[in-house]
């Protein structure tokens, strides 16, 4: 399946969004969260303060909000995954691939949530779409067993959260992906 090109205006909007998030992550990584202002981020991204607020309501949002394409990317991965090896193996495959796309943002985000409980809450809230997508996908495959579907979805959330909170941001982001894979493997083996 080929990629669909976006209308020019939408592509410009996404480019501005990406530039703002990249600037926010870079500035905060170098100067710290409290030292960076919305104006600093807008200037570094080459846009106005107003443009910043057209994309993000807060500085935290600029750091943590998921990319506009993330939900579609996850939905495509879930729709295309081979389930012949079972639901758990399919979810492992999808989530390992999905989280592998976040190497650029992981270290800064991990450091921020370790330092600030409010940012940790924001981060978890901003990425609820992952849990919702997994839960919906699992429920669709287990319509007669809502308990098992919910348990599987919650186990996936536990794998992701545990990998994120135990990963050292000084390590290569590939280690985070390995922790996600390991979490799936440990739970898949029944915690033995």
C-alpha cells in the first residue's frame, strides 16, 4: 500500500507541528523544562507564538502530545498483524514495531517524567490512545470474553509502562524496545 499525499495546507500544518515538538524537545533537553518558554520554542521552530498555540495548548503538550500520524500508524499495524500465532504474539509484534519509532523523543520524555509527577500524569494521559486502540482491537477478537480482552489490554499497558519507567534514558533507546519485547516474553511465559 502506497502512502497517500496530504493536501499542501495539511502537510504544512504537520510540518509546523513537528518543528515545534522538535524545538521543544531540543531546548528542554539542553536547558531544562522550567528554563524554556513557549516563546523560546516558537522562535526556535521559526513560527509565531500564535502558531505555537494553534498546535499546542501548553509547553507540556508540545513535549508529550502524540504525533498526528501515531494513531493511524498504530491502527494500520493492528489491522495488518498476523494473528495465527495468537493474540499475545500479535500484540508483541505490533507494539515492538510501534515503540521503535520513538527513539528521538524517548530520552527527554523519560527524564522529564522522572523529575515531575505532573508531567508523568500528562504523558500517560497524552498516550491513552495506545491503550484504547489495543483494548478495542483485543475486544474485537475476543467478543465473547470481555474479561480476557480487558486483561490482555491491561497487561499490554503494564508492559509498556514498566519498560518506560525502568529504562535508563542514558541508555540507547533500542534498550527500551528490548525491554518492551522482554516484557511481552515474560508475561507470555506466564511470569515463570
